[in-house]
C-alpha cells in the first residue's frame, strides 16, 4: 500500500459474468464480464463516500486477474499490495439476474486467493489504518485463508477497528466447519450479519438474543432483508431502522453497499440513526442496478432522505426515475 487507507479490505474478488440478454441461462449467448467480491465491493464504494480504501488479495497471472486489479483501481481503490500468483488462476462466477434473487455458480476452487495465508500479514503496513474490513467468505476458502483472518483478528490493534461481515455462504462450507465463524466474529469490533445467517451460526437472528450470544463486539448490526436493520451498540437498547422502498433490479451486492455506507458514517462520527440510514441509502443505489457496485445516489436525494421524518422516510420510494413519494 502506498499510504495508510482509512479502510483496508482483504478478501477474494472474481471475474463476474452476468447475462447481457434475456432468457434461460442455458440459452443466453451474450454475457458481460464485471467484478464480484464482497470486500472489493466495499472498497469500491468508499472513495465516492469520501474515504480512502485499499483492497488486498491474490489474483492469477491471467487476463481476468489483470482486469480485476485495473478496474478496482479505477474506482479509486489502492491495489498496490495485491499479490499476483503465477501458478493459480483468478476465480470466477456466473450470476443469473433477477429481482427476486440471483442464483450464483462459483468456479473458485484452487483460485489464487485461496492460496493466501498468514504470511501475507507480514507484508502489510497496517499503521494508520482506521478499519480493517473482513468477511466470513475468506476463512471458508482454505486453511491458509482461515489462518490469515485469525492472525488479523488476534494482532494488537491500537486504534484500528476490525469490521467482520459474516456473509455466510453455505456452498463454501460443505467441506469445512462453519462454527469457526462465531469465534472470529467474537474478536471483531463491528459485526454485520443477516438474521438468516445469524440463525445458522448462533441459533438466533433476534438482535437481543444475538447480543447475549455475541457480547464482545461493541457494534452489532443485524440485517432483516427488505424489512430493515437493527443496531445494537454497547449495552444500549436495539435500534431498528426500516429499509427504504426500492424498485429492485437485482439484489446481490446490497449488503456490501450497506456495510460501506455504515462504515463511512461510523468513521464520520454520525449518530446511530444516521449511520443506519446512510447504509440503507448506499444499499438502495446498488439495488437499482444489475451491478454489485451501483452509482451513488445524487447528494440532494441523500441529504433530503437523511433529514426526513419517519413518515416521509417510510413513504419514499426509490426508482430509476428518482424518488417517488416521501
């Protein structure tokens, strides 16, 4: 890394292919190549939100790897510490787009990123980094990747916060024990989890019960899908924030967008309700597109909705034409 970023995101990114024409996947002949990866998605959102970010991973010495590094860098992300593996390929995945969900097929076994291990930590200068953002995808990739995440969790932090998005992917845990996710989350400062993910990992998606099961992290964010999000911070009571109404084009990537908006607002020192709303607004921008990282909403829309009362927030609906109602 050329200098300490506000947020350092570590994890695999892959070449992402989505249909470029309608029809069943086995009949589609034209596909568009993009980028897919939870941690790089977060990193790509942050420069537009006013914070510097870096992404660290490993890619293959192949066209897909070179494209990933170039395009993530073009989003304003520092990619100088990305490792190029001469023997393993860049992973890829294929996504079928739809407003109700997007079946995903991964081709990542033996990928360059799966070869990462704790040795990577010795190559990084983490002095001055304000947040290290990780996800539960990385420890599922290999023993080495699990060792890397553990080493990051266990190192002395000083003023650096560790953010951990559970991002439970059942297909990645068929040959590994997902119970390690609970131990990793317990060492983080900020934990984000969908209520369905929390149910799988801790046996409950209820925010109050989850706080009892995960007492260590200062900040716990429980995502309830289209219903909204609950924040539990310190010993305070749960704070629920309803999601915006959105004409959803495609849902994948919205959780990463929420994480980026929430982290940016946390670094800015915003109050809890504003932090949650900024997360919702960033997620909404991604829900309006087929891409994993959407174009940020206009500043005027963001400011108007941040200042809206509860009734106006609930009445507002975001469409490709702008805000309806509110």
